[in-house]
C-alpha cells in the first residue's frame, strides 16, 4: 500500500473514530446519565409505575448494548491505526492476502478479508450453537 493510500485510510479512520466517540457521548448524555425520574419527566414524589420502570430498564439495556458495540468499533479502529503505523494495514490478519480496497473503503477498520471474516463468523456460530449461551 502506498503512503498516499495509507494517509487516506488514516484520515478515514480518524473521522470514523470521532463519529463513534460522538455517538457514545450522545448515548451517555441521553440515557445513561439520567435517572428514571428524569427520563420519565415525572418530578413528583410518587413512585414510578412498574411498566414505566420496565421500559426504562429496557431502554438502558439497549443503550448499553449500543455503547458496547461502539467500544468494539473503537478498538478495531485503534488496531487499524496501529497496522497503518506498522505498515501491515490492508493485509488480512489471517491469510495475509490483500483486503480489497472496496472493503477497506466501506469498513476501514476491517482486519480480515471477506473469506476469512466469513470463516470466523461460521466458527463463532458453531461454537455458540442453538440452545447454548454465548455472552458475545
């Protein structure tokens, strides 16, 4: 990969990193830093209805899931930036073949080519299988 291409992908990754950080800040501000009473708009001293509490709990769990996914993307972005620095960016971490430029344009933090990514996802599904619990 040329130095010009590396710089292009570095800028793309940094832009994506900022967008993900902004999304995490919004989730924290809108959901995670507000109490149930604040979220419901109820300023009275009365307790919340059980259904309201359940809805709020669901919303918080959903937001935590989004934040967790965003953290994984940030990790992948940081790893991609390290690969740019190490001059290994653009090569599959598994088979070491070049990752197609179209894939890197769409998903610049990708560390695997499409074939290896597919194999990894198939193995993950097999390990978790139906009826088994997987915290991932």
